[in-house]
C-alpha cells in the first residue's frame, strides 16, 4: 500500500511538471476564476439581492463550486490524451502498481484545482468578499469542495477511459456538468425561479454543495446541505472508482 501511494505521488508530480513549460495553460487556469467572478458577480449580481456586496457574498461560493466541477473535466481529457499518446503503454512495462498512474492523474488535477480555488478566494477578497465565520470553517469549506471534486474526478476519469476521443469525452462531461452547475442555486436563490426549476434545484447535489460552502464561509450552515454533500461524495466514489479502475485495466491490458 505504501509503495502504491509513493508511486502515485511520483506520477502526480510527473503530471505537474509540464505546467512549467506551458505558461499559457497556467495563466488560463489562474484567470478562469477572474472571468467567472466578473461575469456572475458584476453582470448577474442583481439576481442575488440587488447589490454587489450581497451578490459577492452569495455568488463567490458558487464560483468555487463551478470552478471545481468544471476543472474535473480536465482529468478525463488528460487521461484520454495520455492513452492516445501511448503514455500508459510505457507505464504498463514498468514495475509499478496498476492503479498508480490513474491515482496520480487524479491527485495532480486536485493540486492544480487547489491553486485555482485559492486564486478564486483572492479575487473574491479583492471585490469585497469577506468570511463571516472563522478560518477553520473556511478551510473546511475549501476541503469540502476539493473532496467533492475529487470524487467527481473519478467519474471524469471513467468517461475519459471509455470515450473514443478527447473531443467526445469533453462533450459528454460538459453535457452532464452544465445542467448541474447552472441549474443549481449556486448563483440564483431557488425562490426566485418557477416551481419546476425550484424542485430541480432542491434535488440537485450542486445546490447542496454550494449551500454547505456558503454556510461554512458566510454563516447559516444547514446540516442537511452538509450531509447530502457527504452522501453524494461517498456515492460517487463508490460507483466511479471501481468503474474507472476496471476501464483503465482494460485499456492498458
């Protein structure tokens, strides 16, 4: 077990090294939260209380969720690219755990996501967002969004391993994530929308994730949001981790 973890960490570092030779990718990753905050807070801010300060408090947790979930698409895309380039064929000939390349890819993307989340908080602070709870609760909020994203990354990994191409993988993931993120209460309170959409937001796991993060950072945490988020996280891990490992073993057999 210790050897497999060490190998996964080594391969995670291997996945991060190319970033230093791709400044455009790194800059794009850092600018993504800036664009999202400008769009959702400044352009659509009136939908969350009618003032910018209220919009920042309500929407920044939603931006963290949106950034995190959309970043999980990169896990499947990177896996599909590596398979197409024959990278995993070389790993197959090495004396390493079969799960190490897959776990290393997920861990590397999680670390880059952490940088993006931190950047989102910095930009949010610059436009007026302030934590109304305490530092420990804020760290718990960041940890929660990373935990959920990690669980969802295994689903993205599975799609990337069974997809015929990088383009098809990206299309499938986007088609799944957009209704979840934009059809949630991450940016707009459910009470402001029609009944059928209010129902969808109520059962949408992204709404509960955003609500839990908002409660941890701004206040008014509801235990329901927290437990539903943990439940969905456990379910995603239970379903997609074995599916991704099985698909990976088939692709590198």
